[in-house]
C-alpha cells in the first residue's frame, strides 16, 4: 500500500492480485464443499457387505422405497468385507426404523450401484440412530461376475471332450429334423391343452401347501417311525437264526396242513357249497335273528327279577296239569310256511328288540294255516274280553278254532289318522262331529201323519267312516 498525491491510501497492483487469487480460491473451496454437500448436516450409518461391486463409488444414492434419503460417503475395504459409510439426511432419519435392512442394487446391468434400504414387515418403534451398523443382504449380479464364472467353466472344460460331445450330439440329430419338428408340434399341442387348465394346476399347487403343512406337522412322527424301523431291522438282523428257524417251522406246518387237508379238499368244497343255501337263509333273516337275540336278552333282564331267576339258582313258576292235545301227525299237521309282512315283504323285527319303545305293535297278518278267525288284535287300545281255543286246528282233521266273546263285532284297524276309536261317540249332543272326517249328522225325520215317528238316522257306522 502507498499514499496517493492527495494523501489517500492506495492498494498496489501486487496486493490486489493476491486478494483476487485468495477470493477465487475461497470461492472454489466453497463451491467444492457445496457440491460435496459438506455443509449439510448428516447422520452417519455404517453398512457392512461381503463386497461392494465394481461401480459402487462415493456419493452414490441411498434410497428407501425409491426416495433418496442419503448418500454413500466413503467406501473402505476391510479384511474379508467392505464398509460403506452412509450419510442419511436428518429430515429423513425419523422415517427409517432401527431394524431396517439393506442391500446393494444396480440401476441396470451396466449401471452404477446404489444402496437400497428395505422397510421391514414389523418395523421397530425406534428410528435409526447415528453410528448404527447395517448388514447387506446381497449385492446385485454384475456382468464381470458372470464372465468370470463363464471363464472358470471354460477353463475346466476339456476341448477334446467338448468336441466329442458336440460331434455325438450333431450325429444324433442329423436327419431327425422331421421328427424333431413333430415333437415340437406335439409339445405345442400339449402346452395349448395345459393353458386351459392353468387354473386347475394353480389350485393343485396351492393345495400342496396344506399337504406340505400336514407332512411338516407329522415329520417328528415319521422320523420316530423310521427310527423304530431301524431298531426293528437291527433286531431282525440279530435274531436272524431264530427267524430262520421260525420260517422253517412254518414251512413244516404248512406241509403238514397240506398233507392233512389235501386228501379232504373235495369234501371241504362240497361242504362249503352245501352250506351256501343255509348261509343265504341266515343272511336273509339276520335282522330278525339279531332283533330276536337282543330282545331275548332285554326280556331276561326285565323278567328275571319277577321270575326269581336273577340269582341264577331259582325260578318262580305257576304250573298246572292239563289234558294233553292230540298228537302231531306228519304230514297232516304240517303248517303253511308263507308268512310275509316285514318292510317290503321282507323279514322284519316288528316291535323288537325293545317292545317298550315300539308300542303299539303293528298288526301282521300271516299265512300259516292258523288264522281261520280273529287271530289278531288290530287295535290294542280296546280291550277284547273273550275266550279262544286254537288247538282244534292242529288235530288230524283240522277244525276251526273256538272263539267266544261278548259284545259287538271285532275291533277293526284305524282307517286314517285321527279316526274315532271303535264304539266311541262320533257326534256331540248338538250333532257336531267330534272327529275329523266324520260327516255331519243327518237332520231328524218329522213325524208321520199317523203320529208314528220313524227311527232317526244316525251318522255312519264305524265301518263306514272314511
């Protein structure tokens, strides 16, 4: 500096140049720092990975769900792994959970790398903090890795053997173009047929999930079974001599059985064939026989206390001496075996095996030659006092049974649901029908001119009721 003519301080050209150079350098430093984002506060986080890839450089982007939340500050190598220091924006750190995962991806096959933060399915309530260490899940496949593996494969391949394999393959397909074309066409038809069944195939694959879950749950039991099978095999191996002796004894018994039954095989076959009608008959009547046996057991349980046979030693009986019936004579007294009356004409259980739960007993009219009169009671709700003797039908010359009883005709079956019982009044005092299906009472007949009143016409008789 120096004084001017008027006493003013003037900067010399040398100082001016120095100041200019200093200002330019300062501006360059500020521009460089601004470009490197050195003046922006960040949260440092470390990412550890087996490798970083070829194009992973500082200032690479750090993204979360496609949004940049920071950048890669430095990439440093450590023994067996690589450490990447990530600078996360303070404004974005609160949106990143502490258990976030990370991986190194590439924008394209030949593009640069970037760090992608993976948001967890169960995020931690605490945000990512400074100094946290993350572990990379994987690194995107690079072209150089592919070529490196390919080169290693080529180096391990013997050219002579490869040439022999390709020559054999060429000889195998030479002249087979038409058949190969047919195979491709057939394959195309198969694929077209499968296209229409893709939904079914998808459901089948989905159904495999439940199958795999079932086998997964049963895996311990399967393993235990295999372990037990190994123990069994060891036992069989150690007891091989005893097993051989058992097999030899079994062979001897089988030979003895053949010698014993071989001579009678024809008789055994004939006996089985003769038993067929009997077994068929028993099969036909097996429901009725079952009901009979079960009903007998229930009857014994009910009546044994009454008859005194519950202790297995005593029995209470009320016996008397009666005149003997005429002797049975063959074939005059053979009964008629033509009884049918079960469901669909087949043998049935009737009210068995528990009569108390199947009451009243449904009527069953049989054709056995023992029913030339009122030999059944179709309406168990009405008493039938009387006396009947059916023994005459069993005489040498069958006679009709002797049946004596007072009262009107025999009770008939209930003709329809809700019908009045036999002998019950069908009309009220005012002539109102008391049961459904009973016709209205007829009007009283007026007296005749000679003063005689004809008998009143009552409603229809029980036999005429619908």
